[in-house]
C-alpha cells in the first residue's frame, strides 16, 4: 500500500497571536490621524481661520462654565437644609437673648432682696446685721476688693512627634481643684476662677474639653485670683502639695504664672440657696434646737461653714486625673 504524504499548509508566524500588539508598535498613529498629519506636512490641509479659532475658544469656555456650574450645584446644600439651619440659628439667638434677660432680671431681684434683708436686719438686730456682713464675705455673696495673688494656668502645645494628643498638656479640673484648695489652705480670704467666685457650694468639674465652675464653662487661660496677704500665701502655697503639683505641671508643657497684685476685684455670687442650717452651741457642737440663721451647704444637719473655711467644699467633685485615669475626689 502506497501512502501519500499530506501537503504542507501555509506557515504561521511565530507571533501571530500578538497581531494587535504588533500593529500598535508598527503603526502607533491611527490611519486617519496619519493621513491628516501627512496632508498637513504636505501643505494640503485646510488652514485654520480666525472664525474657527474663535468658535473653538467659545466652545471651550462654554464647556468650562458648564462644568463649573454643575460642580457648584452639586456641592450646594439643599434648600431644605439651608432653611433648617437658618431656623436653628434664629432659635439659638432668641433663646440666648431670653437667657440674658432672665439672668439680668434674676440679678436685679437678688440685689433687691439683699437690700431689703439688710434694711430689716440693720433695723431689728444690729448685731445680727454685723454678723451677716462679716459672713457675706466668707460665703462669697458680696464682691470684695483687696491685694492678693494671681495664678494663670495656660494649656500647653502638644509635643512634636506625638501622633495623637492624649490631653496631658491641657489644664484639667483636678488641677484647678488642687490649686483652689491650696490657696484656701495658704490663707486666702476669697477666690475666683476666670471671674467666677468660688464658694462652699461651688463645684469644679470637667465636661469634655471644657472646665465647668458650677454651670459656667471656662477655657484656657485659667486665671485664679485670691485675696489675702500675697507674700504669705505664696510662701505657704510653695510648701503645700498644691505648690508641688503646680511645679509638676511644667513638665506637661502647661505654663504657670504667679504674681502678687496690689488690687484685685472679685465679684459676688449673689444670694445662695439655703439648703439647711443649724445653730451651734458655744463649744461648737450642734444645738438641739433647730436654728434658721447662717448659710450652710451639704447634708441636712451639717453645721454652717465658718468664715474663711470655704476650702473644704470648694471643689468636691471628681477630677479627671492626668495619666493614671483614677478618679480623684
């Protein structure tokens, strides 16, 4: 049997599967663009006219304006959102104005009540009136003027290289509590923080990044003013743990400035709500007969605070701590 050999077919290129890539390499320019380039090189292409250039420029400007208007329209808040925002801003302004009016009215009424009480006390019982006048300074009810000590605490800047600020460079409520109690222990007769008078019922606490004195939010720098003998207070403060705490604040970047002042003016807190009162016997023990004089705070049955002894309750709330996170009371 004779076998016939198959005739060989057409040969295939080795890179036949890469035809598209080879075509791109060989002719990178599209044939249509290549033809236009050849005509332009030969001088056969139509020349650009002034009208065509102006039309092209006008078209580019129109497209640019359209894109800009579209982007602005997309970023613009919806009318409903703007209306709600305006309504909230209007309500905030109205409530703020109303709160200011109520605050002024409350201050005027408190002053009137104090004046009437003084008139009644001075007429009926001069001794009681004199005692109330002396206790009013210690209780922080009236404004006081005199020499004293000023301590300014300013938040520090985060250190370079810190990826996250841990708040250690901020003045905390605990720092102010320690300083205020230290000033009382050093012999201060009256203390105020950023113009807020500190009394036996005042609470210093934190609320987020702000420090509250009662319900008033304060911010850095914190100016603590204490009326009394400035050299004596400064010497005693340096020997107390409060002075050591102030010295340690520098390592956290907090700026501490202490200066003696010839004249300080501390405002009064107005009338303080009477929670409970008790008459003390001559030996200082609570009397068995309920009394109705004096300004007292704390639990029922607690004796009224003596003049100049306001430090025991001036900052009786939990502090924030600085690094240990423990609650300070």
